[in-house]
C-alpha cells in the first residue's frame, strides 16, 4: 500500500493507483474530459492536472501514479488557473454554438466551463477545419471534437472494431476512419458506443425526429409506434428519475399524448421471435442429431441469434464465411413492422404505404438496419423511422409533457402484449433464457428447471457466459433428443463476439446455440441509451428488466395469447410459408469498405 496526502487528507491506496483513483477513494472528484474508468488510455485533455509538492510541473492525475509520501493538491489556485487556461484553449477551437447543439444542457464541455467559472475565452486563433459526416446511424461533427479520444478507446479497446483513429497532426488532427473515409464506407458496426462516451456534440445519433413529426402531422398516415424492452429501463433517467426505474406505463401514456395512432410493444414481437427462432433451433438440432444426410444443410450449428443489427454488420464484415450460423429471423422490431404493414394494415383497412412505423430503440445500429434492402416486404419498408431512447426523451420534452407526473398507461391491442420472457430481451442472456424457457417446455412438456425460470449461469454482465442443459426426458415427438446435453453461450460486446466466432470459424465451437448482443451488457447499454456515469448503472437497468419479467403472470413467449391468435388467424405456424415471407431474412458478405463481396 502507498500512503499519500490529498488536500490534507491521509490516503492509503494500492501501489499502481493513479492520483485520480486515490482522490476518488476519499470522495474527491477531479474534473476530466477524457478519462474513462478501467480502460483509460490517453491523457489528452490535461483538465485533470494537480499540484504535487516538490514537483515543478503540474501532473495529469489520470496518468500519474501515486508514490509514497506524495502531498497532492487537487484544487489549489495554481491548479484552478491552469485548468481555466486549458479550458479556454479548448474553447478557442470550438464553434461555441451551444444554442443550436443537441448536447446543449447535457454537454461535459459546457458543464466544465460552469464548474471552472469561465466567462469567455480570451484566445482566438487557428481552428480545425470542420467536417460533418452523416451515416444512417451516427453523425460526426469534427468541429465539436475536443480530441479526447474516448471514442477511439471504446471502438478499439472495448468493441475491438477499430473503425476510427486519430489521424494527422496539429490543427489537422481529426478522429476519423482511415483516409478520411465516411463511417458508412467502413467496417463500423454502427453500435453507437462512441456516441455514449463523447463529451460534446461531436458524435451523436443521426437525427430521426423530423420525419416522425411530419408523419404525425399528415392526416393520410396511420402512425404506429413500438418500443424496445431496454428503453423502459432507462428513459426515466432523462427526466431525473433514479437509474433503474422502469417507466413502462408512463412511457405508454406519453406516446399516446404525443399523438401516435397505435402504441404497440416490441415485446410482442420479441415473443414472436422466440417462436420463430426456437422452431428454427429445433429444426437445426433435429437435422444434426437425426443424422439425415438430406437435412445436413439445415444442420448448421451453433445457431447464433440475429436480433442485434450491430452484431449482424460486424459478422458480415469480420466473419463473412460464417453467415449460415445466423438465425434467419429478422430482429424483433422489423418483425413487428412487417406484421403491422400486413396483418394490421388488413385489419384496419389501411393501405400499407399509409402505415408509418416508428421504432423507439436503445440502439443506433437499428437506424442503419431499417435502410438495408433486405428489410422490406412486397415493396414496403418494414420500419420507416428509428428513434433512440435519447430522441424519444427529446420528443416528450418538445411536446411539453410532464413525464414524471404522468399516469400509468397501457399499450394497445392487438400487438401490445408481451410476456416476461420478452422483457429480458434487453439484457445480455435474456434472449437465450427466453428461448430456453420455450424450447425446453416444447421438447419436454415441463418447465425449465431453474429457480424463478432464470438460467443462473447466463445471468449477469460478464463478457462470456455458458451453460449446459441436459434433456432428461422428452415428449414422444422429440425422443431423439433424449439424453442430449445442449451447450449454450452468451456474449455481449463485439470483442466477446469475435472471440466466440474465432472458435466457430475454426470448427471447434462446443456450442449448439449462441446469443450475441453488440453492446457490452446488451441493449440496456445500447448506443442510443441515456449517457450515464453512475456506478453500476448497467446492473440497475438490468434489474429493472428482470423485475418487469418477475411481476408478470405470463413469463414464457408461447403463453402470449395474442401471439397465438396471430398464428391461428393469420401466420399459420412458426417457420411456415407466410412467416418466412414476412419475418425472416438473409445476410450479405461485406468487405472492409462496406462493399458487398
Ligand atoms: Fe487526465 Fe484528460 S483526464 S488528461
């Protein structure tokens, strides 16, 4: 242990700690624009400087390690003066158009100015050449970039994608894909994790609000909205509610008040996904285990989930030879879009082209996904607009709705009912658990033998989780599966996905079924979720979804009565002809410049 004194307080910390970490242990927060807990790589902003007795120069506390006997001052006059100058220098290369910026009132640079008491910037000089790059998911505005490189860390260190890097030197320095290419011409997965860590408005979701407001004002359009599970676990944060407060009912009320014609729940189509994907898995297991040569093509295992469009784009770029492992199911919100524009359009005598489907998602990659040519049926796009959780919050504020005091509302029938299994789709391990709840019962006629139906080994936020389930007894139709041990793996974040895919590509994967979510922790931590720095925020959001699941009477997808009615009255059977037409898709091999290969 090392002993230091910080602002007069004695502090004992383990060797190797930084000054910033040591200060944190005694409740002293040192300001920063570039620091990232546990993965900090670049000390680029220098806002975190502190004074150390006996050292001539101020030290960057995020990088400098504690040494025995150090006497540190984190807020001395010399430190505050230096921070002010550093801040003003940053501001001298910033457009200062806060009133027009989407991060206004939610910008770390702005907050820091307030904290440091900077009135105006005394410096004027050369400015970085501005450049705006608008991809379907992410908008980059280099004029607002403070070169903190958090986005580079998240893209290269956490997601291990490496789509962006700092390029050039001096005033030409810019965080960008290689050769200044637009993001859409790269292997960027569009996960949007960079937009979550960006301290300013340099990286944000591409605006989806304008077409939604236009559709709402168009009397010809029937505007249908649906909301993903993870949104309800985080939306409240934008209105000051404690992290992890589920706001399902208030959210439904707010969407009605905004004026959507139908407020449906993506939970319904998460249940639909389980029926389709579970049936597909059983088909593959049957084909593999019955040893029927004619079925061999169907027997590609492990089967891998396909709900996460960031993951889909990643595998298309990085493992293009392994696409047969992906389930052919579309993601739940595009499934619901396809059902709205067929079944529901028919029921309401609305022309599909006059149906306008809006998906509120925790995800930026879904903005890219809806533009894929594969995501349409009979010339109608499955989904017309995707809004992130952050954008929905803005929409609610623009509509002047007092969200916190809203009464609890309901989703509309017939596509608004979801089981508890669908709630947990928003957290890593949830899709797998939902699938197992149904598949196990279909095969054995018995409930999944886990406490409260939670498959304990795959609950939690670890990068890779695994479980093995032995099928002891079966219903007569599945006798060939008697005694089979099904191995499953779950991962979230693209680094974990790549690790599991290396095994798949090498032919050594021991798993039958793999769940992949593109963002670390799953959709609760998606690139479109509120920016949150609170300790354990992912656990809290995840608990919100598990509590939504546990409070429900119906907790297995195949128990959803409205879904069963959709099958009996319209779709026929899971994986049947109409289901395939509406709800399944295919994938494409992509090169590193996002070209089809
Ligand atoms: Fe230390 Fe940015 S936080 S240099």
